[in-house]
């Protein structure tokens, strides 16, 4: 790769979060019994007519706005003709010549540098059904529940030069669609799917060489692995004097290799022509402005707020922003606790640990931000130690959310002694009990202070406030 460079472009299909399908009223929900969310329209029966789902248009425009695209105010749909068993109509309703969004971009962060990736187009279309090859030893099974579900296809420009940039790009796209509530971004369920176009050329070349397309990658890690393998494969072919065929390839996640599926079709094979049963879309400027005004704060805006206003580190901000629901929880926790740093520590520490260990989604987490704010308040007031907060109060509150943090701390006996009058006798007793160590401290061996404080903590049964004990012990010794 000192001689060659990779040219990478991504095509991301995002299933839109609408209740009904793109051109009929069928349920668009995921996970229902096979072939139950279908009708004469989605099955393509003769004499049926499609009707545009306005919600899908709204979601596509929102995506176009946040990715700095131009919104085409006059666009129409086309029929993309091809035969496949899970395409009941024999064609897909999509946008060909007039995508609803064009010429946008997003910025990605890879390590220490930020790079702008161009977006060529975002267009609306309907999904096909699903072919299932592993449930019957002889036949392929077809589930048409997904047929007609609305999608946007986000086509990047070939601006990426490494697998890491491609991973950062799809990660950012997934964050955006989740924060906008456009798509749940679940790659395992197929609601976000990625096709990758890869070619390599000699460094310094300006023309693009023949590319290959890798279809339907279902995780960001597999996107990286497929690209890395394909770069290596194409480079070796060129080095051996061979040529690259334009083709569609499949990625095997077990072996980490790609294999040929079919030679690449051209646009002419699909025989595109305007969809005669759907009127063109006419989009008003006022409607676009209305949608722009309704947009929520996006990851980039929240990152700016977290790092500059709330003074979180890059790592803290990035980690919290990975999931919209986690970020929403953090936002609410900061409001009620008024302590961004402690809030970040709790979200990234005990809360995420509990969610991971119990496979619980944050929306099913039993404690509200107000619960965690109570614990934070006790820590700030030095009424409980951080250890007691995490190992006792938090654990007990999970079992019984109806109890307050103070009630639990009292019942479990973890409230710290912060009364100086109660601590004085304990400190005086330790000073008298360990005269040799006291003399070492006075001779300049200040590290012995930790031992003396530890003895006070032990004498108090661990209930003394360690900060206060440390301060009072120093005062007594000096």
C-alpha cells in the first residue's frame, strides 16, 4: 500500500421508521409472523394502485437537511425492473433520475483528523422481501413482510481511502439516523445495510480503475474486514499483471474473504422508466423550513456542548454519544444533578456495566435520572463514599427503587461520620497508639499519613469521612 491507494464509496440502505409501508397501508413492523404484513398492493396484484406515504418523504428530507444536501423540490419515482423471487411485483419503485436529496456531506473523525465525505445522493425507494436459505434443506423460503417497507439509500462519493474511514462514516450515518428517529440503525436485523464499492489505483493517478461491489454487510466490523481483504486482493492481482473484473462480491465473515456472486449489472439492465401510477412530488420551501426547525440536537452539536460547555473529555463525550438513548438519559441526569462530571462517571461506569451485564436497554433501566441524582448528591455532600455509593446504595436501589438513596444509606449503615467532635477522640487515640509512626511523619516521612488515616478508618468501622479524617489528622500532627 506504499504504492497503491484505495478508492472507497458506500451505499447505505436505511429502513425508515414508519408505521406503514412506502406505498400502501400494510404494517411495516419487524419480527411478525412471515407473510402476515401483506396485501394485494404490496403483493403486486393486477389493478392495484400505490399511494405515497408522506411520513417517508418527511424523514428523507430531514436526512437531507442534516447532511447539507440540496432538496429537489420536484422529483418523481421510477420502476427498476428485475426478477427475483422476493420481489413480488417484478420491479422496485425507486428514484432514478431525480433523487430527493443531492450533493451533501458529513464530517467524520478518524483518530486525530477530521475528514469531509461527500454524499452524492439520497433517494427514496421500497424494500424487497427476504429470501431465507437455511430453514429448509431443499427450498428457499420467501417472507414478504418486508416487501414495500420504505427505505432511503444514501450514496457517498468515492472519498474514503481506508477501511477505518469507511467504518467512521457508517458509524456517523448510524448515529445521525438514530438521533433523528429516522431508522433504528440495527444492522443485525437488516434495518441498516451497507454495500461497499472498492477499487485501488497507483498513488498519483487521477482516473478511477475498475471497482467491485460487496453486498449486504451487516456489521461495521465486517465492513472493515471486507474492505481490507478486497484492497489486498486487488493489489495482488495488479502486481501479478492481472485485471479486475467489475462484479458483485459476497463477504464470508468466517473466512474473512470475498467471493464472486455475479458480474456487475449496468443501469440499462434495469430498464428504468417513470412510475406511471404515482404523481411527482412537489415540495414547498415552507415545508422544508418547517422540518428544519423541528430537528433535534444531533451528535456533533451535543459533542460541542459536552466538551466545551460541560467540560467532558473527548473520550467521555464520544462514549456517551454512541447511543442516542444513553445520551438522552445523560442529558436528563445533568439537569437534575447539576453535576456533569459525576453524571458522566455514573453513566459510563455503574449504569453501563449494569446494562451490559444484564443485557438491558437503557429504556428498561429501573432507575430514573432522579434516582442517580440522589446518589450523586450524597457523594458531593460527603455523606457516603463513592465505593459505598456504587457497591451498596446503587445495588440496593436497583432492587427497591421506591427507597431514596438516603434511606438505603441509613438502613445499610454506610453514612459517613462527618462530625468533627465524634472524630477527634478517634484521631487522638490513634496518635497515642502509634507514637513511632507519628515521629516518622514529623521527621519528614509524610507517606506514613496514609497508614494513620487507615487506622482511624478501621477504628470507625469504615464510617468515617476519609477526606475529613485526612485533613484533621494532618492538623493534629502539625
